[in-house]
C-alpha cells in the first residue's frame, strides 16, 4: 500500500514539475557547419528530489504515421549529439523529448535548414566624410554559396552601452554593405553584424554577432562662438580669457586660436592679429575691438566679438558660445 502511495505521489510530483516547466522545454536543433553533426538541446527540468532522466526520440517523417522505428537515446543531460552518418539530406525528421513517458517538446527539421551561420566576416568601416561611415561585410563560409542571406546591422557611439539597429527596410535584403548617414563629426562609432538564412524567423538559427568594428568620422568646421571675457591690467594692458569649446562644437582637434584686434594710435586705427593656444592672452595696449576664433584642420568658428571703451572695465558687446 505504501509503495502504491509513493508511486502515485511521484507521478503527481512529476506532473507538477512538467507543468511548471512546460514553457521552458523548447527544443532547438542546429549544426555548426554544412557537414557537421546535429546538436539538439532543450531547457532542463530542475528536479530537487532526484535526477531527471530524459528520453530523446528521433524519427524520419513520412506519409504513414510511425512507419520507421524511432531512434531512442536516454540521457541525463538536456542535449544530445547526432552523428551526420545516421541522417539523410533532404529528409524531414521529427525529434521529441519525454520524461516519464510524458512528451515535453518536439521539433521538425531538415538538416540542410538548421546550419547555424557563422558571423559575417571581413567586417570593415571606412569614412571619407564628417557625417558618413560605410560598413561592409562578407557572407560566412560555413553555408553553401547559393543560400540567400539576410543581415542585421547595429551601431552605437563608442562610449555608450545601448545599440541602435538599422531597420530592415533601410538595410535591404541580401545587403553586404551600408552607408550610415547623419552621424556626428569627429566621433568614434562601433558596429556589429549578424546574419541568418533569408526568411528564418528563429533567431536561435541566426549567427552570433560579429566582432565589434570601430571607425571615427572626419573633422568638420567647428560651430558656435567662444565665450570670451577680459580684465584690464596696469599701464593700459588687457588680458583676454575664453573657454574651450565643447566636443560637439569643436568637431575636431582645436589647433589654434586667432585674436584680431584694433588699436587707436596717433589718431589712426591699426589692426593686428596674433595666434595662441588655449585659453588666454595678454595685450600690452587696450584695443577698441577684439575678435577671437577657434580653428581646427577644417575651419574656424564665427568670431566672438568684444567692443571695448577705454577706461571701462565691462563688456559692451559679446557673442555667447551657443551652437549654430
């Protein structure tokens, strides 16, 4: 009697466990190469009171039900490996897993259709423009060349964690390159690509992502206006200070600053120019007008202008460093 009660309890507990895990026992069969074995996996059942024993079944599908004796493989692991020699090309197979004669999940497959592609190769990125980068890649070699492929492309700023994805409509089918536009100048970007057979909806049969590739957009003319102020010194001298541009305004390496100023001497107006590094300069005489611009390899910002009246220590006019 006790033995019967124990058997019933074990069956009930097994049923509960199967129900609890029914949405976690999805089966997945794949191959890593067009000539390799088949690997089938499924989510394990976590049984705390005894080791779970799985029975894997494989049968060639035909018009008559169970016309072929299925292959049975007992295992304690949530996976099996099937040698290529026991499988035939072009045939449809049905695989399923049972625990205590209860089926967990099943899957139909043709071995040619379950080759998991390797990631795209020769992924490269090049730029000849401040806002564009061209990404190119090559189809992986572990699939037959006649197999049509679809691709997914992601990109991000190098200092960010989240990826942006190029839409299927923009990327197109069978693409092996893409011109990414509207990027920030002088900015490091990262890219990665993955692929799957055209029409494949099971993302498990898509490749892993390729190694991350990086490229930097080229410099562009800086934008905005420098934030400039001054302080008068002794004997008519004046010291100018300014703040360096933000990175998104500099859009490149700022190489120099140009200071143009106008002096009133002997009743005549004289103009002079000097260059300096960041971020101050002292002039021996107080000018009436000062323009300061920042230069990178492409161009300069609009000048920040100070109109100075001799004897006053305040700015009559100054352009604030806002982006344009």
